[in-house]
């Protein structure tokens, strides 16, 4: 019986590797534990394979119930509260990158090791790019671009009702090395999430883990390390042990219902004049549906989200590999107000 063998540039092989690229991509990103398919996720993900470049994907964001309820034997009929939804749209755009394998073509067949290395390199690149894109939107880094261009939509600054600054400094540009984040500032961020100010603001909906409510807090690495140094050693150990019991990836400590982690991707918005590594960083407290992540159909078939396409150059002497996707990330906002993010600006600097 003849054995069917697919060459590495065969369409079925490209389709399988495109699926692998998407399957492996998200677990490799820094936002993997933030992303999910339902409204209980911090970043809600949708795949709309019928959508293409420049299209919009609509998310239905359910607003919290506001009714008083019914007590005792009072009738419930006629007092039902209608579910309220707000439609939120994200624009998707195409993003591509390609690698040159450097291999000479022989009968249009590419050495497997070079193809695998190229695929792995594209997976790493996509994981980094997707992580950067997500943090740019969550932090509201309006300067963020990819190759000098906007991908889908520009990030948006936080609104005043969802934005705190250490020591209540008027602007980020006026912050100094004295404006360092501490545990009491985390308390303020949580309180703002639970007790919104402004008529058009909603409570940031917490995650529910093992029946308990939590918020995710992500601090820049410099900010986190300074917090650790400025916290009593015994207390810090208690916070670490509390986080360890939950066994959630990347979470370093659990404090007052906040699961705190660190990331170098938290955006720096002001640089110190003497040490550009130091400056002001936009740390974030996150609840459900803080942002949306939308994918269109970029593959060669209706079942693939990413594309994996080898192509020839230099009179078919060399093989390059393109990895592409159609996607968009957007922070959820209604009437000019963030829905699931509290931003906390503070000073950070390398440890001396």
C-alpha cells in the first residue's frame, strides 16, 4: 500500500501548521491567563473567520443589574428587570511578518528543520507582538504603533474617573521619585473599582475564583520590586503564601483581594531626564471584560485563523515563510469611560 507523504510546502501541511501556529500562540503570550471566550474573562476573545481586514467585530457587553429585588411573599411577576447590553465594536486589521530560511530549493522541497525553525521564530515573534499590543491598550499608551502604523484602532488614555496618581499629583509629567506606589495605593485602586465615581461609570466586575472575588493587578517590574523592598519581610511572605495557594500563573502576591503580578510590558509614559529607564509607569487593575481581542479569518481555508505561507524568491532558489493574522485589540469603554480597568500611575526606577 502506497504511503501518502506531504511535502513541507504542500497546502495541507501549510493548513496544519497554520492551526498549530494559532494553537501554540496564545499559551506563549504574557496575557494567556487573562484571555478567555466568555464575559467572565479579563480579555474576551472572539474568532470571526468570515471577517476580513478592515471589518469590525461586535461584542455584546452585559451591564450590571440595578433592581432592588423582591422580599418575602411580594409577587415577582411584573417586576422582572430587563437585561441591558451595550454593543462594543473592535476593528480588525492584517498583520504579517516573514522570515528568510536561507535554504536552497531542491525540487520545491524545503528541509524540515529550516521550516520548523522558521515556524518557531514566527510563533515567538507573534507572542511578543500580541503581548505588547494588549498592554499598550490596557495601559492606554497612545504612542504605540507597529511599523509606524495603527493596527485596527489606537490605544486610548484612561479617563479621569478610572485613573489615579500616587500622591494625587496633577499630571504624570509632574511626578517625581517621591511618588512611589505602596500597599495603601493599591487599596485606593481597589476602592475606586468597587465604588465608581461619576454617573456614567460602572463598577469594575471582579473575577470569581473558588467562590471569592478578586481583581488582577499588574505592576511594572520596577514598581513591583520597590513595593517588595518597602514592605515588611514577614508581611510579604504572608502575601506570597496566600498567592501560592491559588496556583495562578504569574501571580506573585495576593493582597486584599488583589492578585498582583509584574511585567516589563507595563507602559512607561514619562522618562527621567537623567536615567531614561526610570520614570512614570501606568500600572493597571483589571476586572472582567477590560478589553476585547478579535480575530478574523486570515488563513488559506475557513478553518484557520492565522496563515502560514512559504513563498519562493530569487528564481526559486530560496524559500521564505510568512506568518499572518487579522486581529484587533481594544479596551472596553462606554461614553468615554473605561469599563474594566483602573489605571494607577506611579514612579519606578531600577534598584540601586
